[in-house]
């Protein structure tokens, strides 16, 4: 990974991050699920109270991709809290363009998220991986990740769309 640099993203990186989000969605067979725009990424990641943080991996011009990109990977993360353990960091996405995989860029991004989390006194790094994504699972397991579904029986659940609307509409009225 001597030829790539990992750094904190800037608003102008959102165009490349948006491109790679779609590339990841295509890889995961879910391109129709991507609804976020570049503008929303800029607003949500670079406001006074950002909803996420992001790292990007860049290569020099002489190593740019076939399409001419020098930003070749990203890690998007945010902070969460465990009532049992305390501060945590959640890795939403880790992506490296296929032609740059196997060169240490994914490891560098993952390690940097872990280091940033430790600097913020986080006690754990959590993320999800699709069950069929064996290359990613193998990568994470090789770094020491635990599969909580297998070891502890935790399941990731979600409310969205109409289910989220229904649930929100059931909220009692409160004076806050």
C-alpha cells in the first residue's frame, strides 16, 4: 500500500464517494436501493453536526484507474453508543475499487477507522457483511473480526418506509 494515501474526506470528495457507493451497491446486487445524492452526502457529512465521517484512499496520477480515478477507496463510519460497553464506531461501508484490491488499501482504511475510533475512546468497531460475500468475510475474519450472529445470536433489524412511518405515528405526544 506504499503508493496509496488514506486521508479524511473533504466535501469535494463526495463526487467520488457517491460513485463508489453505487459501485458497491452494484457489487452487492442492490443498485436500486441507493437513494442518496452527492449533495446529501455533502450536507450530511460536512455540516456543523455531521451524521458520518469518511476516509478516502488516493493513488498518485501514475497509478490512476482505467477510468482515470485517483480516489480508489473509501470507508464511511459514524459513532454509536452501547449501554453495555460505551462508545462505539460503526463502519457503514468499506470499499476498494476491484483493480486496487489485494494491495493493502482495504486494510489501511479499516485500520485507520479503528485508530480513529481508539482516539475517540471507542471500545469496539462494528459493521455488517452480507452472508454471501465470502471475500469480505474472509478478509474481516483474517483481521480478527467476530461473527456476532454465529457467536451471540444477534440479528440486525430495521424499520424503514411505511413501517417506519407507522411506528413514528404511534409515538405519544410529549412536551419536550
